[in-house]
């Protein structure tokens, strides 16, 4: 998957306005020149007074501001311009001695700060991230913290409100339906139905009726009119899981639905419109099915408009520990179990496991372990009761480096502490035994400040 283009390049002719408030002529000119080269529309105000006057008539998409200005400091400027900057990301530049003031500004609603000296690439990367976040395009870790799943999340955010058909592929248990539901929740269709159909679980002689419905008397036993999934999906999402298992006659009807947005109930003569967005998923190689004559080539072309590949868990090991913790929390709450976490041995075993069943296997193992736990910590015996037999094959690379594993555990522990402290940074820092500045730096590094910062109150 190619890297994402710069934020400014996504909408030609509507490049974001980036305001630079900086009194140093060398620094200010350098930033303005580089921002222009990157495709932004920079404006430069050397004093706080000039910035306040200009903000009366200009609303930038993002502000980069030095904390020390000749006529006022950044904190005073931020307070004076608060009403005009509501909803505008603000990135402060500060020397090491002003970090305390920068942290106060972030708590007051600013988005981030960079400590001088810094590389211009760091400023550009943070600007791009902040602009994407405000447009809803920045990954949040909702689907995983690994780079692979961050790319998937970024793609799904881009196409959430594009009505083109999605084809989600991946091994069984990798999380294809989770991705489909994620798109539905993000989209303008979120309040409309999400109709999930497992095409492999419905007998072949019933799938036509279940998918498209039937009229009363259409066949023996049809005692009343039946509305199928396509009709019940209304203006929402029709999710066809294991679409490769559809019989060829039903594939022909699905092709008509995709092309013409209409369908007929079994035994019906009236064409019914379909307004739902179609999302398909499969763990099969559809091109091979086409060569074997088991899947229509024209249907493949029609549903494979936006392909999304979900990698198996063994190829994104950075997600293993966060998923373990997330499912443990879910089942502990559901079962009312006083289970706090996994032993280090259980976590190490989980990282070494091959996960042939991908995320579904992980979820099932955690559910069983929480249900059977008789203490606060889940050990290897509960998570892998089958012993060593399941891990005789060494999992394929890439093997996660120690730093990635350590960061994943630390990130999840900080996130859990913030939830426990209701977002109060002072309380969270006390629980973790670190200073608030240290906590804030770690939150920045782990991407835990992408949401509304007003909730991280002192």
C-alpha cells in the first residue's frame, strides 16, 4: 500500500492555511518557505498583536505559534484568541525552559508543542497529523496499533462516506466483519441498519429467499411475504460475508443489484430499489474461483472497487498484547470477574504463539481464560491449556523487537490508568509514579492525545 500523500495535496485548490506566529525572521521565513513548498498556504505574523488583528478576518486551518513573542507570550495570545481559534489546531514552539508553560497550554486546549531546536521534518509531520486528525482521517488504534492496521484504518476512514463497494479479504478470524462495522460506524449511514449475512451458513436453496425475500405463495411453505436482507438493510450497509460461497444463480441476481441498484423478491414482479451500501468479504481467492468457473468474473469486477486486505494476527504482532488486554477487560466486565491481567509468562507465550485462528482464536482463548480464572492473574495454563503442542512450529517473521513489545505494554498501561483516573492527569501520574510532564511526553509518543484534550483535566 503506498504511503499517504501530504494533507495539503489531498484537495487541490483548497490547500490548508497555516498561520505562523514567530518573531525570529530567520525561523519565520524558513517555516513559511518550506510550508509553501509543501503545498500549504502559509501566513506569517511576527507579533501577537498582529496575529490578533489578522485573526479577525482570517481563519487558518492550523496555527504554529512561538511561546515567546516580543509583545506578549503565547499563553496570553492563546487566551485572547480562544474564541476565534475554537476548533483550530494550535501547535506551540518552545525552548526547554518553557516546557511547563507549554504543558499548561495543552491542558488548556492547545493540541501539542515542539521543543526547540527541532528538525523542520518534525514540524511538517506534526502539522500533517493534526490536520488529518481534525478531518477524521488520522488512525486512532481502533483496529490495532500495528503499522499494518493503522494503514487499514486510514484507508477505511477515507472511504467511509464513499458509496463504492468494498471488498474485504483476509484469513478466517482476521477481523473482516470488525472492519466492516467500523466503516458503518464512521459513515453517514451509522444510524441506519447494518445487515450482516454469512453466505456460507445459509443453505443454497434458501439463500435467494433470505437475501432478496419472497412473495406470499412463491413456493411451498411461503405463507407470507418475506423481506430479505437487501430490503431490510434500507439506507444502511448490506454486509455479505463469505461472498464466494454464493451459488451462481444468486451471483447473477447480486450482479444486477450492484449494477442497477434494484432486485426482485422470489416470485415477485415488481423491481425494488436497494439504497444500502454493499460491503463484501471473503477468505477465498476469488480470481482462482473465477478460473474454476465457481465465481462470476463480471461480479468480481463490480464488487472489487475498493479492495481492503486484513492481515492475519501473526503478521502484526504489535497488536497481540493490546488485543489481549482489550478482550480481557471486555469479558471481565461481562462476567463480573475480578481479573486484572496476564502474567509475564502468559504474555510471552502469546507473543510466541503462531495464532492460526488469528484474532478470533485470541478472543476465544481470552473468553475461556476469564471464565475459568479463580484469581486476578491469568497464567499460561489458562490461556494455553493444551500445553506446548500448539507451538511446535516457529512462527514466521517479522518477529517483534523488544522495544515494540515494551512500548505496546507501556501504552496500554498508561491508557488503562487514564481511564481509571477519569482522565485526570495529576491522579494518573501519581498512580504511575511519574511526573506529569513525563506522563504527557509518553502520551504524546504513544499517540494517546488524539482525542479531545479537555477530558484530560487536572
